[in-house]
């Protein structure tokens, strides 16, 4: 977004503003070092030490420890000087990323201050639950078959008088059974569309319903008026979000009138002239990117702003470029609220708030350091040749060991009683993933083969669960076993893999990544050593001030034992 007048927020985006770190008033903290006239004061050094996690604290003692901590801040200034010398602060991509981060931070502050808190009553929550149909639960049964033709055949058999319970078991094992009580939100996870949930009469059999390559016949056998307690807070939060969004939309509407928001006819005509036949957005020249698309008092949104939003929201239709009316409406929906709220935040001076200024400076430095480090270690990837990967693997073969692994199927439950009840209703032939889908139970992320796998390292995190996996017979449903977050699980172990050394092909990605990381570390350390020597005359340390900056009590904080 381009501001036509001097913007406090935009003006603050110049990189490295405030890097000198000078204090204010008469009681400035003492300077403990200078790097090319950039001061490092005792307050910055003390804050750095106090915020270090235990694993990064030095094992050195006394003045050596103080020098060690100070060297880290000196190195940081050396890196920032080099980034500045290379002109990284002028990189358009870096500037755009930084501007976006700052805008997001300002918007968050604006919403906290300008969008009032909203409370909803229990009556409003219950009313919305009724509107959403979440006060009704239905007990479902299902039959699963591999094809629509078989589902139609079974449905005809049911119409001829065959019992649903008989069809739920076939010659190859169970094909379904009781799914459990569902509501309008959980039913789709069991392959039951909301329309079927709403209209299928109790006792009637549904038409064939597709779900992940198989087909279902569903029957509801009981209805009850009940609401899952977890829905209360979800609905409450939803009502709050909607109410706050409505307030925000009203504010944007007022700002749009006040600031004369309008699409630019020339910019829309330019968009319509772009070739979008291949559904790809053509590359824009700098002048084309700056073409105004929407204007308002104090600012302009460009074709580039619009194109970036289209990409971010993954809008695929060619109409986003070729249809001027569609583009105007889409651009307003994607861009207007953010732009006008940022303008209002700028008028309120939120970009100058201390929390924004301090955070902005920190992000500026971090982005510069990351960009410079990427340049310094850029050659590491090409250094990890195939021959070097082979040699690294041969030298470190034993480090590429795969731990013992157990792969299993599971079904999760919120409490032990429900898990035990289901265990009594199924046998070892049931597919627990399939049953989870039928019932709408929570499903954890799985591998491509549909299984979960745990290795012997799991005993440190979930010792009871790992022991249960060790003791469970292959192919048998066992449990329930307690998991974290108050969940209970039935498991069926499918296979066990003993500990072994990976082959070169298996280990190659990890071996190459380790090599690249090592080369990156060496390249960075070599560059830093050279830079320290090159700028030695520009580094001034005031040894006598270090003890006041980092008192002995602060150094005495516990550090981890040296593992080397």
C-alpha cells in the first residue's frame, strides 16, 4: 500500500533505525563496548544474559564469561555492519516482508484498542445452537462396502426384509455396525452429509453415500435432544468473532465513505488487458506493478497489491484479471478492510507506540541477519557432493541407525468407559481407522499406509503407551491405553521392525543435510573470524565496566554440564 502523505508507520520502516541503542535522559547506561562507533551499553548486555535459555549459557566463569557474552553482541554488530555495507536493507523483498510484519503488528494493536470487547449471553448461545441444529443427536449405524453397485444391492436386500444387523457382517469380517451418536458437525466426518442427517427418517436406510473410496449405507436408530458440552464454548467463541467482525466491517464502511474509497478505472482496464489464458499471472514490470487500482484519501493500492492478495488467497479463476467488475469486487473484499484500518491506525499514531517501535527494530535486525547469513553460507549446498555424502555415510554408518519401530492402527476416545464399551462390540478383524471414520472420532496424523508408527525413543515420552505396544499381540485389538490430553485408545499392532542400520539410499537425505549444516557452520565461523580480525581496530571494549553490567549473582545462574 502506498501512502500519498508522510506516514508515521511507513516512515518508521527504514531499516536499522535506532541500532545505535543510545539511552535517553540524564541517566544513560554505561557503554561497555563500541563497534565502529555503535555503542553496546550495560543494560543491553545484562538483558541479553538474563534472557538466555539455560542451554545457551556459557560454562566459563568470572570475567571470561562476561567477555564471552559480550562477544556475542559484538559479533551481532559486525554482522549488521556487513549487511548494511552490502545494501541488504534496500532489498525490495526484505522490505515487503518487513512492511507486512509491521502492518500485522499495528493491526493487532489497533483491534485491541479500537474494536470493543464483546460478551454473549447463554440465551444467545443456546439460540445459535438451535439455529445450527446442534441440539439434536442421532444414533447412527452404517454398512461399508467397496462399490456403489454392492451398496445398491444391499439396499435392495434391506427393502426386501433382510435385517440391517445381518448386513453389517459379511464373509470377510465386519463391514460396519454402530457408529454412535452424531450431530450436524460430526456427521460429515462419518460420511453423512448434513442434508441426510436432517431429513433421513429414523429407521430408514440412506441411499449409497461415498466416503474416501468406499460407500456407506446409513440408518438412524435413535434421536435425542442433547448438546455436546464442548460445543458451548465453540459456539460462544464463534458468536464473539462474528460480533467483532460486524463492528469492524461497520468501521471500514464508515472509513470508506470518509476517505472516498474508489476503484481506479485505468488500473481496472490494465488488469483486463493482461493475458490470463493460462491462468497464470504474468510477470509485471516495476511501472506496471505501481499502477493504481484503488484510491482513497491519503493512499493508493496498486496492481501489485492486488496481485499479491490474489496469490495469497489462491484465487484461481481467470475472472480475477479479465473481468473488471469481478476484480473491483474481489479487490475490495481482499484489500479494503486492511488498507483503511491501517490508515486509521496511522492517523492515531499507533506506529509510533513504544511497543511497535521496539518490536519493529528487533524484526529489522533479525531479517538483516538472516539475509546476510544466507549469503555467507550460500555455497554450502553445492559443497555436499555425492562423493562427500557417500564418504560421510561410510565414516558415520553407526549413527544412521533406525530404532525399533512398532506400526499400529488405533481408535481414540475421550474416556475409558466409552473405549471399553466399543472394545466389547468389535473383534480383531475390524479396521480401527475405518471405525474412527464411521464414528466421527478424532484421527491423528498417519502415514501413507494409514498406520501410525512409534519407535523405541517413545518410551521416554510415553512409557506406558510404548509398553502397551510392546506387549500387544500382532493383529489383536487391545486396550484401552491412556494417552496424553485425557484420551484413551484401542490399538492393533500390525507390524514390528527391529533396530537396524539404514542403507545409503535411506540415509542419503539425512547424511546430506548433516553435511550441508556442517559446511554452513564452517563457512559462517570462518567468515566471522576473518571479520573480527578485519575490524579489530574498530572494536573497543571497556573491561572495567563488565562486572557492573553482569554482577556475579547473575553469572551464578545454573548452566548445564559440559557434555563434551
